[in-house]
C-alpha cells in the first residue's frame, strides 16, 4: 500500500480527482468555522490518542515518542532514532540544566523524560488526551522536574526558558495559527527559543483528506511554509529550518512493522480492536508512509527567537 500511494502521488493522480463533495465540504468548513476551538480540540484526544495505550505501547519506541524519528545519524533501531531526535531537539534549543521548558503536545512525556534525565531540565508537558496524561505521569514519575498536565495550550500561564512543540501544530488549524504563536510568545522568556516540529504541506490549503478527518485525526490540518511565516510575522524571527521528511517514511514503516507483529497479542483475550480496525490502521500508517516518500508533504523543525540571537544561531 505504501508503494501504491507513493506512485499515485508522484504521478500527481491526486490532483486529477481532488475536487469532490467531501473535499469541498472539508475545505469550506475550515474556511468558515473554527474547527479547533478549546471544546472541539478535545475530539482528537478522545478519538485518536485515547484509543488505547496498549496499542501505542506495542507500536512505538520504548519512550513512546509519537513523532518522526531521526535516522540521519545512522541509528540501527527505532529506540535509538527517537533518542537521536530528542537529543537533536535539546541541542537546537540550547537546553541547559535547570531550564524550565514547556512542551506543547507532550504526549506520553517522551521529550520531558529525556530532557529531565539527560539535561536536568524541568519540563511541563501538556496534552489534551486523558490516556496520554495518565500513562505519561506513570512513565515519568521518577523525574521530580517533570509535570504532565491535561491542558489546552490556550490555558497555559507562566514563563518558560524554552518552548517545544513536537507534532502538535497539525491540530491547531489555520484560524488559530496566529493566536498560537502569540501564546507561545507570551509564555516564552525574551531570550528563549521556540522549536516547532510539524508536518507541513507544499502549498497553502485548508483542505484535509476526508478519510484522515473521519477515521484518524478529526479537525486536523497541515500548515504550509507561507501559513507559518504569516503566523510568526512580527512575533518571532526564524533562526533555523530543517526538513526531516524522508525520516518519516522509515519511522512509519517501523511503526507498521511493530504493530503488525502485535495484533494477535492485543486481541488475545477479546477482540478489542478487530480486523476492521487493523485494516484502518494499516491504511493510515502505510498511506502516510507513501505520502512522505512521494515528497507530497514535509516534516519541518523550525527554531524561532523573539528578538534574534545576538551572536547568531548555531
């Protein structure tokens, strides 16, 4: 299936059949309504991230990092590739011992745990998933400087030395991009750095694949470079941009391999997920792998400062 989607997308066949009623409804709804209000934002937590911690424990690495791994340092395993990504993130923000960091969309606390364990940082990781927060607190309980909070980014108060957001901006929505950046600026110290890690579109659209919206990520939307630039204009200075998109193809294939080997165990006592769910999950992981392989979508890590790094960003 991943090969099929790669070939279809590289041949631009998706452009030929792009305009149909579900696609038009998706695009118009995103333009007219704010689909990612505080109340609506909880939907993706309930329908995707709360689907079952046992599922994600079988699919992901040992730290439960549900974002693109970093294979460019020749990692031989998913565990190592994810630790390399977390290390890369820490280096990009110049993380130091005792720093207070906000992790927007902190999931099960993978970054928070890594930063506390390896850098002695204090991290507040926020999520809108009850199941993520519950297991994340258990996984990071040995670190006194880690807090896993069930909280929307719009409700965060206080000041932080650095802010990171790994794989959450896809749930913000175009009507909230500017407010999101304003909130990050509000809680970020003047000399701090903000790292944004997000999947992105090659062109500016408000349209999302209707299948993804229905079955996987309700109310999701991929930003473009232009949309991000407009959102940060006058708020942040972009210090660095790094395209890691080829790493996501391999990450998704590793996740698919892990979960494919685990369905029997997951359904051992009763069919909690079942064949229909398995086919849906296969379609999700493999179609996304093919999409990244075709280079139709990207994965960016961008580093922003509020006033510019005086000596230049390194």
